C-alpha cells in the first residue's frame, strides 16, 4: 500500500540525520523547480481562451498549495506574534523559593540515638 510505504520512508528518514538533510535538500530543489513552473504557468500565453485561463488559474493555485506544503519555511504563510501583555512572576518566584527552603528544612529528623547492647 502506498501510504504504508510513505510512512516507512518517513520513519527511515527521521532516524538518519544525513538522509534527513539530503531529503530536505531534494524537497527544496523540487520546490524551486515547481516555483519556476508556477511562474511560467501563471504568465501563460497571449490570446488564451477563457477555458484555458480557468485551467491555468487552477493549476497555479494547486501548485502554490503544493509548494507551500513542501517547503513551508520558505513558501508558507508568515506568522507574526506580538506579545503585548506582561506578567509579573516575582511573587510566585518568592513563594516557590520559600517552599523550597521549607522542604529542605523539613528533611532533618529529630530524635534520639540509642545504642543497643
């Protein structure tokens, strides 16, 4: 079954760092090639008839999706996270330090030592 073979391939690739690097390089090259084809398809020819224009638009959209999935770090959507909220954890850290000091102090066992004869 093809999906089983693909799963095995992924496991094999993840176990071998050198193979993983080579596989990623191959994907990057494939993405660049697809990107070039995408540009050519998007430019199309002069005098295309409407059906060809729709077909070209579908091909471009599909190729864009494929390239995005193959190389998301290069062609995927960019996400920007802006943190505008701050939280003061100094009191929580003080309480944690106090608990730590108390737990260290409680490890001493008070009692008497009697020697058996």
